[in-house]
C-alpha cells in the first residue's frame, strides 16, 4: 500500500478553503489534510471544524504546520509567499505555491535551495491555458510573449494601484486600459489580480520581457486572459474565459482546479502533458 501524503495549507481564505474541501473529498485515499494555518486563527479553526468535525487540524504557527506536512500548499498572500516557500524548502518539505507573484524575483534562489534541501516546488498553471506549449517553445527560442487581461471593474476594488491613480471604478462605462507594461510591474501593482502574469513570465521569457495589458471592462462577467506567444516553433494563441471564484472575485475558480490537477499529478503514477 502506498504511503499517504500529509498536506498542510497555509492561508484559509477562498482558495485554501476550496482546496481543503477538494483534498478531503477527492483524494482521501491517497492524501490526508494534516494541518491548517492562518494568521487569523479563527479562520483556520472554522475551516478545520468544517472539513474534519473538530479544530485539531488547525495549528498555531507555520513551524507546526511544516512539521506535520509532506507537502505544504501556500494560499496566503504574495506578500509572504517567498518567506513561506523559503522556510518550507529549508525543512526539506515540498511546496505548492498559489501566490506566484510573490516569488517572481526569487526563482533562481528558490531553485537552488530546493535542490540543496531535496525538496520540490510546484507552481500550478492557474487561470490560463497554454503553459505546456510555452514551456515546449522555450526549449527553442521565444521572440515575444503578450498577455491581455480583461476583468469587470469590481474585481479591482481595494487595489492600491487603482487608488493611487485615483481611478473611480464605478464610473467606468467602457473598456478602459488601467495598466500597460511588463509582467514585473503588473505583479507589483496588482498582486491579488494578476498571478497569471507571474506564472506566464516564470514559464517563459521572464517578468521584465513579458508584456501585460490589463483592461477594466464593465461588459464582462468573467475573467478573460488572452495570451500570444511568438517563437521559432510557431505562434501560440490562447483565450480563457474564467468564472470568478464565488468567494473572491479577484481570483478565478479555474486557479483552484489547476492546483487540484497538480495534486492529482503528484499522486498519480502516470503524468500527461508537458
């Protein structure tokens, strides 16, 4: 009988909660939800009670969660993703990172640390399609990568960059470009909205060279991401129209399912796709 994988989740918001429920429902024979941690202890306790019937899965600090886990899923925040990843890898545990924007400037360091400590780092494709083809194209030469994201203005509420530009989201009546620049700049300005840009840049030509345009579109109800990759292997174009997560409009439900698909791949004897 194969060993059951103990999983800990850091961050018990919309994504962490969804993944906890998926693990309990879909992977109960191969994986076990071993620990939950959130800076808001009440959140972790409530989630523990909801998925297990007791508060025993909730722990009081990150160290306790790492001790219980073989795989840690980070679903906290881009502001702390790098520190969490570093701490988990230092303890020779594997980690799946959801807040990809938080590690865009640390990939080389994280790769070296994971190699040294014999841990693995998993970064789901998230809310976009085409990462498999992009990775294949990178084995040759990539000329250009462009991302155009369209979201309803309400998705950008509370974003500091919007407030600094004094953009009134409620007055937007037509498609309005609220950002145009590099993925590096996009991730810095929209840390909760544009993890797709981080994933795209990590898989492709880097955050400085990946071009991003963000459009606030009052006519759309879904989060739309269009990607164009021009390479010596050909041109790749993808478009995803994602349903926003019911508990957090800033993210897409597909991002949660992408993480579940990675977990399934980790547990499966056969892996399909690049």
